[in-house]
């Protein structure tokens, strides 16, 4: 989205929903003077086509692309074919990890209840097809279940006081065949059992409204029989992939021996088509690869889509960790595109791991000022694929809109929520910033290594919801 020509105070604090942290976004004080577009900008922006980006999002978001699944493999194949159609040689980098594969089928039916139920699974829930009488088991605490007979039954449990895992384990210990946990507040449950456990029984989550209706029927004396079916859930070794397309310098005699990495993650969470998160970043990376393929550069540009980001930045961490020390020294910038197209998200921001400006923010701010009349604000944030680059001392920044859209990580993250105007804006800012650095005899900010920033654990993972 083209931002208005305005002047902004030194810093403003915004709640950043997708990252789950408070970010202070800073801009230069005083009057913002719009800079004229440079000749080299036109070499990029006149070729960027938001329709191409949108069409690639549409294809990628037909189904969730959960890491380690056939759907992710199909996305990897598609991305590879797109890169190759632009003239790139493409490397597929496989990596193994021990993790959880969420179910592809989640079903819940209750005989004696006429309403529609929309169950969700918990991370680390197990597969199974179970049925039994529905019994209310309170909060699922040991003391509540002490005198209850749950053998072969489905326990209806309210969220609160103890973890989801403890509720499931306590009910299983009393012989429950399955567990239904309903929310204690409005909205869906997005939860985890925390880790794998052979003692779990199939468990699903429902909304507060759904649970209270079932509880009311039980309290009125109705006999309800519940059936829970979960298929595809698995914990163990899985394989995901990074996709790497490389643009070598145009003239070997002017090769800077430096590397710029432009990237995004191609996986999504279970149940979410992931149009914005992160087919938008993946498709924008593809379009920038197409546009920059034939422009003259003296710096290597690598376009990378990472797997298993949603499981804890596994793909990008593997990529960075497998660079030699010499290769790490060559990489001078990482532009990370994550959730860059939602019509209902806020304005574009740049997030660095330490909240400080670096080469990437300097380039992008100069670019956005030339294009839009104001530098894009920057702040602090993690939980995306710029983190392992920053930890290695490579200047890196996340491009994302803040606050995030309300259907982040839900089935509503679909193509109809995507803004072509935002896609065009981000692609122009990143494309011209990258070219400003990669073009022959660039007069922009000079490459310099950044400090190695240590990320806390929650910079890799979403907080577990209890």
C-alpha cells in the first residue's frame, strides 16, 4: 500500500499480533523530504507485476502446506518449477527433523446434539477413532476425576487451571477413550500438549459456546454419545526442504564476492491455507527472482524458500548452520518476507532481532522514502526466518505488516483476503533495495557485518497456549 506523505515522531509503540511482542517502530525525526526515484529503481519497479504474485499465492494456498507432508512436497516442486521457468538452476536442500505432523482429518460427532461442531486438534494429539458416552469431567483435575468412571467414555473437560496435557493424561489414566476440551472464553482454542506422550488419547478442542450447549444437555439428563476421529497425526522423523535459486554476478571481473539472501517460508500451519502466512512472502520472492534475473549486478543474489518455519525456524536454521564460515562472511544481507499481503493487516514494518537498524533497514528505508515519501518504520521482533541470520552476525530484517490480520493461523487465511496493492508495495521496496546494493558500483550503504545477536527461545517459537 502506498503510504501517505507524512512526518512521524521518533518512535511509536504498537502491539504486534503475529509476533506476539511489543515493538517500538522508529523513524527519522523532523520533516520527511521525498527523494526522487533513481534511474536504477525503474529497472525494477516497471517489471514487478502484482498479478503474478497473486496468481502464485492462489496456487500455493489451495491447501495447507504443513512441513513434512505431501502438500509441502508439492509446494516445493511448484516453487522449483517456477524458479526454473525464469532461467535459474535450483538446489533442493533436504533436512530431517524430529517433530510432530498434525492430522489431516479431525472429526467430531455427538449423537443427541443437532448443532454443527467444528473441532480443532492440539499439537501432539494422537490419531485414533474412538466413541463412547459423553461425560462431563469438570476441569480434568485428578481430584475431580478420583471417583469417576471414565472407562471407554469420552470426557468433556473445560479449559483452565491445569495444562491441556494434564487434562488429557488425567482422563486417560481413568480409562477415557477420548477427550473433548471446550474453551473458557470466546474464540477458538489454539493449543499444544507440549510434547509427545504414549499415554495420550485422541483429543479435540471446541469453542466455549459449543461446550456449554453440550454441558447443558448433559445437566438436563440427556444421554449423549460422542465419536472422535483423528487421522494423520504423527510424531517422529520427518523431512522438509529448502529451495534455493542463485543469481550469479553478471560480470566476473566485477564480482564483489558478496551474497544477498532474499527469502520466505513456504510451509503453513495445519488447517490454514496460508495465503498470507506465507504464500505471500514466497510468491513475492518468486516475483523478485523473475524481475532481477536479467538486470546487471556485481553481487550474488540467492532466492530461498524455507521449510518448517512454523515448527521453530528449522529450515532457515539448517540453511545458516550449514554455511561454511567463509560463506557466512560472504552473506551481507537477509531480506525476510513473511505475511506481506493481507488487506486487513496494518502498515508495513521492518523488524530486526535486536531492534537496531542495520544494512537491510537502511536500504529499505531509503527505498521506501524514494517510493512512498516516508521511510518504513523499524522495530524489534523475532519468530521468523531472519533470526538465524542475525544470530550469525548477518544483517537481517523481517518485512511484515503490523498489526496482523485477525485470521492469522486460521482457515480464514485465504486468497480472498490478499491485497494486490500491498504486494506491489512490498515487492517494489524490497526489489529496489536489493538492487541498490547488488548493482554495479553501488553508492548506497556499504556492507558491514552485524553483531551476533542471541535469540531467546521464544524468538523461535510461539508461546504455548494453556
